[in-house]
């Protein structure tokens, strides 16, 4: 394991720092909602075209899977609370 590897946890506040899967997320701010081996599911504060629901974890247009090296932790930033979307919000 790389000793410089940065770990993310559900609830961490992050900011985008580059391109992930062909999308420039530089400066976009969000909250980690899921952590996988190679990527992090982020609920971004603002809605963006092309973003999705992270398989129903967040509202449509707010979710995106980000490569770990394209996000970094925000310091001294309070968490943003949000309610998980209902089925009607997702497909209604």
C-alpha cells in the first residue's frame, strides 16, 4: 500500500481537483456518500448536467463517481445534510 494514499470516509467534505472519467470537477464541492476500492461516490452540492444518483443514494444530477486522486479533503468546512431521495423523486 502506498504510504501517501489518502483515505476518504462517508461524510467527508471534498473539493474536486481535476478530471475524472473525462469530466472536469475542479472546484466542485461535495460530500462523500460511498467509498469503493478505486473510486469515491460524491454528492455534489450543486446539480450538474451529466451527473446521476449514485444508484439511488442522492438526488438526480448531484452524484458522481470520482477517482481518488481527483478530489481532496476540505478543511474546516461543515457537513451538508441532505435527505436521501424517495423513489418518486428518482423516477416520479
